[in-house]
C-alpha cells in the first residue's frame, strides 16, 4: 500500500524523544553497546474494545501464516524511528498514527533491547515496539504480498496462541507487555 504523499502529523510522549531521531543517528550513538545493521519497529494498536491489532503473514512469506503486530524496517528516508514506525503502520494496516504513547519492551526483567536476526541470518536488527493510538481503528487494509488477514485479538488469544500463533516468543512477549502497559495507563488515568 502506498503511503500518503505527506506524512500525517503525529504526537508522541516526551519519554519517546530518543526515538525522534534517524535510525542512522541512533545506531551511531549506540554503536558501543552492540553492533546492529538496522532498526525495525512494531506498533501495538488497541481498539475501543481493548483488543490489539494483529496481522497474519502471507502464506508465501517467511514465517508463513503466523501473526504479528504491524511493523517493519526503518528506512534511511524516514525522518526518525517514530516516522518509520508510523510509515510501517500505514503500509501494513492502512491505519494512521495519531499518538505514540510509550515504548513497549519484552517486559520486566527482560533485556532492554529486542535484538534479532533477519530470516536469512545475514543482518542483526534491533526492534523498538510502541503503543500507538490510531486516528481510527476502522478500515484496516492489508498488502496481500505481506499479510493475508487481520484480527483484533484479546490478551487470552495471544497468551494461549490457539487461534493466533505468533511469529515467535519475542513477538508474543511484546504483545502481552502492551496489554499490561495499557492496563497500567488506564488505571493511572481513571
């Protein structure tokens, strides 16, 4: 799916200022920590019923028929990591980012960085996941080359993986942590 010609403006929480820089800049500033070839993002989007958007990978793609949050690589053309996440969210779901709420990690006691290799094991990437409010959760549109279905999943569906088998344990951990963070946010604003 083609991105709109002008990226819609989005807001982000002050805690996410570190991600309002290009992937190249972030990688150069953090090169002493770990050698990485790039940055990927995932966006965790909840609808009004408290369900998270998951997309099912195409049967012809790597990890066929598995479920994941919308996301992908931050490109060199992206103004920032957040812009890359918003672009990937749009390309993979047709939804427009309104506000980046917080970063989602693998959960308490887990490493701060979610580092993984691509499917051919030729590149080492770091994934940053974000809890994102969408302009609207209506009208999800998929690129059939990448994804074949979408679902608004409950926490139980993600935890049990009966109807939605996740791409890997890290993706499952990110989605479950997003549910926890969303609950925390709702409790503090209630």
